[in-house]
């Protein structure tokens, strides 16, 4: 089968590899769509964002990772002990499973489990010739990871469920309420989807800030009240105007900007939620948190967040179609990654790989 294989850092290739076999409790999915995530790009360059964001640790990556975890497809076959009626069903894949035994799993914090198996990340699988992921013609997964798609949700739209689940989790961490102003830093897929997620939870005003003009135009299409260029516009003045001088009640940082840049725009009692951590030192004085301002991090999503994302799509409270800016066949994955990496040139937000000509 054809697969997008990260052989080592900065060595990505579309290869012919052996088709996977499945055992009891497993299913084989014929991939139709798979999104390129920002984490895929970071794996390409030798980083391990899952370990950094979840554990606060630096972990090496194995060789021969088949990237991709934002996957939809059709069930080709199932192993022993699986529901045979799954065969032929359109599905999304909930792309990780955890131990179920650690304190985090027992508390319903499965997204914090250190013993995680993650599709397309190489994490938790021991030693293998290839570490399977979604950027392949066929994807082997535990059958319990399959999420059947309702008729109203296309496979292309379903490929947004993973970043949408991340957005649901992060927006809920902000604690927004009716009348609040939410400032979103970064117009990638999660930032864009967070606009509509926020609107589904409360009557809020939303400003999104980015450096790329095409990305800002997409933010307007997604419903942002303000789409602000971080260099060409006075973001602080715009936020204060939008909030009647109070500041943003919530700030959601999807890219990891210096805290000193945007924390002063946070209202008293507000929450600053960062989704990207770094080991680089930052000048920071706790007086910036006066007035019960809170600084939090958000990583991954919990299982209920994923199913809430599915419900938001089904109820048409979220329409992610404006963020799908580029589509490539699987064999053109290298070109697709170039577009995803250089959004200033391409205007890319979400780049999809596909084996399905009809979407």
C-alpha cells in the first residue's frame, strides 16, 4: 500500500509498504481523508509535541512513523470479536487509547495518561517496523476507536473532528460566559474552530489575531467579530474597544507567543489558556496575575470532547468548511506538507490528503 512515512527527521517520503494485518479486536479502515496537523509538521522536524505538551518532557521519536491522526474512511474488514456490521461503514477514528488504570484515567483525565497509544505519533507501540498512522491507504486500529459518521457529516468534514475536539477542550478551559470577550491568538485550524465552538457555548464576542491576511479573512468567514493583524493593527486597542475597556475575559493562545505580549490584555478574573508550552525562559512577574487572573495550559482532548465535537457538526453549530483551504491526493503528500508549512505563501489553514476523488 502507499503510505506517507517519516523515515527520520526531515526525511518524509511516499512509499510502497506491506499492507497491515489485523488481529482480534482490530479493524482495517480504508482511508478517504486525513488532515495535516501542526504536530505532524513538528514531528517532521524532529520534535515530539505530544510528550512536550502532555508530559512536559522531551522524548525521541522512532523511525518509520506513518504520520496522520485526523482520519476518516470506510471499514474494510474487522478481526475476530468485532461487530461485523461495521464493515462498509463510514467512520472517523478517535486516534488514541490509554491504560485505563493510572490515576489520570480513573479521574477521567485520559488525555493526561503517560501510557498512551497514539495513531500517527509512534507513541506507546513498542518496537515496530512501521508505526501506523492515517496517511496511508489502509489504517489498522482497535475497533473501539471507530466512530461511525452520521449521514449528515461527510468524510471530509469528519476529518476535522480531532482538531475540533481539541478546540472544544481548550475553549471549555477558558470558562467563557455570556457577554465575555474571547481573544484567540493564532488562526490555525484549532483557533478558527474555536470561534464557532465559543459561540456554541455562550454569547461572546470573539477577536482572532494572526500574521497572515488570508487566514484573517477565513476568521471573518468563521464568524470572528474582529480579525486583527498582529503587526499592522493595534491589537490591545481593538480588544479594549470590543470589551468596553475591561480587557478580554479569556485569551486562548494556540501558537505560544511570549506571555508579556498578550497577558496585559486579560481582564480581572479572566483566564489565559496556552496550548503550546516551551522550555525557553520568559520574563514574568506574578503581578501580571493580580485580580485573580489565571494562567492555564490545555493539551489534547478528553473522550467526551470528541463526541461533543461530533454533535456540534451534526447540529450544524460548527461548519468547518471555510478552513479546508487545500486538498491533495495521497501521492502528493510532500507538496501538501510544503503548503501546510508555509501558510504565509499558501494561505493554508487545513490541508487534507485524500484517496477519495469525490470527497
